[in-house]
């Protein structure tokens, strides 16, 4: 009996696979930090992006015909978007994970749709509806509950708040990137934009590493081979592959529906963190997590209706 997937089923499968792969990011990062004292956020980011760069350069090459007759302003915005969205945002996230749990990191990052809504309301001078304000209050209230519960169990409070602040700053940067993308995708094309923006982010990350690290090549030679392999996994399995899968999902389902399916991400990260890192959330933290997810989903659904 021959089985065939419909366009919707295939798009949903791509979104689920992308969500799962994205959810493993914090797990890989925390496990890598435990392997060697030489590894910090800058080193691990460099390994990740060096592994991913060849794939994104190939994507640029195959879509180079889209680059004709583009203005200097478009290229400037593209560079800004690439550096903010996948270099600076990712670096803040990697460094933040040195101080907080993988579960909390994912919950804080999940706030980015609320940040795009808040920014859009300021930029376009639109008042937020009561439903949107309620949804934002739910998501931030839930996040604060999880944070306060974890903070009470962490001995070094200063480092904890530093980590939480860095990850929230990462979410802010990613929200700014998302506000820039619609126009750039129109100008460059979806695949071409993805390849170019992520190639720029990779180059920015590697430049940061070589400037900030004394004897960068010598340091790489001292790293255990397991760290290198984790870096490769972060580059291909957690960056390249889910980016392609999510793009394919959006092409079949649209951005809003793909985002809805991807909302299982925080739950997946928490489950994986429990299995592989020994983390666990208490009952109050699970309540906060659920409030966060419900609030963000309300925002996502309201954006979907608005876009129609």
C-alpha cells in the first residue's frame, strides 16, 4: 500500500522536525561546556558557525541570480540583519547559557513574538488590544515565575541575573531581526536572503573569535575532539538543517501555522534537559511555563488573524 503525504502533512512534519532540532541547541551547548574549561560562548559559537558556513555559502551560490539590481541600502540592511539576528543574538544566548539552565533559556527566548508585537505597536503607533496586553502579561508573568523559582535554587545570584539578562537581550535582537526580514525577503528572495544573512553572521562570529581570543588557532588545537564534534553538530544539526526544514514548512503552511507547530519547542527542550542534563521543573515552574506558552500562542494567533 503506497503512502503519500499531503502538502499540509509534509509542512507539519518539517515544522515538528525543525522544532525538535532547534530544541536540542541548549542541550548541546550545556553538554559542551561541561567537557572542557577552555570552552566558552565565543569559542563554541565559532565552532558552530565555521561548520555551518560552507552550507550557507553554497546556498548563496545557487541563488546568486537574485542579487542583480539591488540598492546599496538593501545590502546595508541585509548586513545589519545578519549580524543582529544570527551573530549577536546567538552570541548573547550562548554566553547566557553559561549561567542559567537550558529550560529557563528556552522559556525566555520564546518571548520574542511578544517583543515583535510591542516593537511594531511603537513603530507604527498602533494601540495594543486588551487581548494582546493580557497575552503579554501572561507570557511575562509565567516567565518571571520560572525565573524566580530557579533563582532561589542558584547560589550565585549575580551570575544568574546576568545569564537571564543576556538571553533576554538575545530575544530582543532576534525580534529586531524578524522586523527587518519581510522587506529583505521581498528584495533578495527567501533562500537567497537566508544564505546571505547567515553567511554574514558566520563571518561576523569568526571575526569576533579571532579578534577576542589570544592565539585562536592554538586554542582550537587544545580542544578535545568531542568538543569539535559538538560544534559540528551545532552547525549542521541545530543550524543548517532546521533552518532549511522550517523554510520548507513555511513554504507549505505559511509563517503563522509553522510558528504554531514550533511552539512545542520549549516543552521539547525541558523534556530533553530533564533526560540529558538532569534538570527538572517544579510544579510552580511548570505553571509558569504553561502561562508563557499560552500567552505567546495568543499573540501568534492574533498576528495570524491580522495578517489575513
